[in-house]
C-alpha cells in the first residue's frame, strides 16, 4: 500500500479511481494512463507533462493523492516515490522553450506528453487527460508528416477521455500532476543557478512583476519563450503567447 500522506485541507474532497475504472470498462482494457501538464502559462522553461499508468486489475486505492497545487512543495516531493511505486508505469516528458516557440502550446503539449508516455514501463491502452481539450491524441497525418521520416512522431493512438478538474477527482491524474510539478520545479531551480536574476527558484518561470522587470533590464535568455509577450504586464500570473503558433 502507498505511504499515507499528511492531512490536506478539510475542503479538499478525496480523489477516487471511479473515472479510471469506468474508462477501463468502457474499452475493455487493463492499463489506464492519466496525464496532466504544468508550465503551460509560464514565460520561461519547459512545458512538462506527467503520466501515470495503473493496472486496473491490481491497483490499490490511494485517496491521499491530490492535485499538486493543493500540496506543499515538501509534501509533493514526499509523494513522488510512493506514486512511482503505486503505478504500473510512469513518466514525465518536456518540451523546451524553443520547441514551444516552434510548435505552439498545443503542439508542445502533445510532444511532451508523447515523451512522457514513451518513458512509461507499461504503455497505456486508454488515457484520462486533465482538462476539457484533447491535446494528446495524434492529429491526422498530412503529406508533410508522411514524407518527413526523421520527424519525431507525436500524439497517441489510443482512446483519450478529458476530465475537467481531473487532478482534483482522479487518483491517477493527481499522481501524474505531482510527478510533473516536482520534476519541472527541479528543472527551474537548476536553471536559476545559471540565471539568478530571473528568480526562477521562486517563480518557476511564471510572470511575476520581478520576473518581467528582469527581462526588461537584461533581455530574454535561451530559456524564455520568445514568441510570447514577455515584458508587458497583464495583471495576471501567467504569460500569454503572442504568435499564431502559440495555440
């Protein structure tokens, strides 16, 4: 059984395996994947996607799992190893700032998610995806895709079901969100040592006032998303893409 996490907020409803079991039953499959992303709205650093794969025939309940945003950094780190032990497979994939600029947000999410699935010891036969939009399924191939044999194939060819606020209700999605958040936060802390002026160890690449001011003063570095509005304050904590490719 997974290690017991500390108490979360009394207002936080326990997650379940209800959606995971329903998806397995709907498609007559055994291995259910779950995916969640972090870093979508940041000005710098990668978009990261976490994936867990559970064996619906053997999985145990893990109701202590919560959306990573509801947990402290210390609690998230404490849960990483129990989540890995609980899942039949797991992975975290990333798409760099340069790839986000090239592919747009949707394409970068799909790329990171494909890389996360490729890292799993067990391939999912169907996937639960946090949110309302399926960015993980493979798009229909066009002629360019068919001719470009050297391109990295992206997107899944298994059933994908979106779940709004899935990280707050589904144990497998919550586990994926924890893995993605911890790994991306670690990446941003490492990058901060080489670029200390941007405060990434604290803001994790998001659009704080201090982060924007540093970009104005120093200019963007290679880890910033150049196609995004990096310096204009919006009154929000997240950056917004400015180019047509940033979907």
